[in-house]
C-alpha cells in the first residue's frame, strides 16, 4: 500500500475534502489510473468534485513529486502514487494493464560509460512489455 496520504499530511499539504478524495483514490499498490478514472472514482466518493479540480490536484501532486506521471504508450497518461519507492513498470501490450516491478540490480549502473556519450545520467526508466495472463 502506498503511503500517499501520510506523506501529504507530513508535508503539511492543505487537505481539503477534494484533495483528500483524490489522494484516497490514488492510494495503493499497482495503482496507475488515468485522470478520467481518478475523476470517476472521486465522484463516487464526493459527487460535487469537478473534473478541473481533479486535473489541478493531479498536477499539484506531480509537481510536489508525490505522484509520478506515467506514459507507457500512446494512451492517456496515468498517475502512480508510488513515487518514493524505486520501481519499473510491466505493461500489457494488449489491454494496457500496468504493474509495478522491482527487478534486482541497478539499471543506471548497468549503462557503460561508453554508452553515456558524455551525459551525466540522473535517472532511468525501464518498461517491460508483454501480455498479462488475461490477454495471453
């Protein structure tokens, strides 16, 4: 389970009812919802929440570094609350399901100096693709 709500409270983030609902919807392991999915789930909890409020809140959470914006294909961006736990993603090429994975090793260290072309590398994103059990 992600600790998104605890992290936000610890930062002193002003927790309005709307912000709390968005954070609750995002909280959990393997959560990779689109903004529209966040909005639909938030409306179920707080019917008066607007789409604009959801989009603005997601933007704030990304800016704060508390939520990752994940783009694994040409589909809509997804939002990942596990921003503070290093991980990669496993994506189904058919249905788009996403799972967090934690492979052994350090992919940043695996890039040899000869392949860095003078870059000072500060991060790495690896996406594993395949078919989930439902689509296989």
